[in-house]
């Protein structure tokens, strides 16, 4: 298995099944208590589903954990210079059985950059960054809100 990661400022929280009576806890641990919190949880799920569909255009992927949410200073990250200071970011680890589908030996994630760029997302969930466009931005060095990393062969 080959291990990759998505790093994004877009809220890609996986909330699981949301068809329950109020109040209830989502898969991510958030309490859904009214129609507004339910709408936000659905938007987060939509962003998660969009990301998965983009990843699965080239390969079947597996994962062991939902996206991890981190609130930290973005100083040495791969995000654009437009986003300064402390922000929430999401990190999703996934696996593919084949190599070379998302890029080549020089840049193993090059195809993901093109696949994700300017695909619409639902903003104003729990992001702390505001995007000029409500899309995954993987190419503009100033407003880049999503980047990828290749970890290599996994023992999974």
C-alpha cells in the first residue's frame, strides 16, 4: 500500500450518519442539536465526500481514520501566503494499492493538484480561514488552501 495525505484549510470533517433525533453526537464528536448545526454538519460531510470522489477518480482508496483537525500556526506549512497566523487545518491520510496514479517519481502528487484545483466546496463551516473563492485551491501560491504529500510505502 502507498500512503498519501491531503492537507487543507477546507473543513472536510466526516460526521457520519446524520439522520437521528436531536440532540445527538456526530461521528466527529460534535453535538447536533438543531437545524443550523445539522446544516453545518451536512456541509462538512459534503466537503468530505467531494474530496473522496476526487481521490477515487484515479484509484480505489482506503483509510483508517477520519480527517484530523489541527489548530496551529501555519508558518512553515505548504499553504499560501494569504493565510497568516493561527488557523484550523484538516489532514487526511489515505492509501492506494497502486503507485504512479497520482503522479510520477519526480512529483508523486502532481495529478492530484490538477484534479482538485478550483473544485467547489461549501465554505463557512468551521474553517478559520476565509477563501477568495469557495474552492479547493491547489495552484495559486498566494491563496493555496490545499496541498498533498506522499509518504511512501506503508506497512498497513
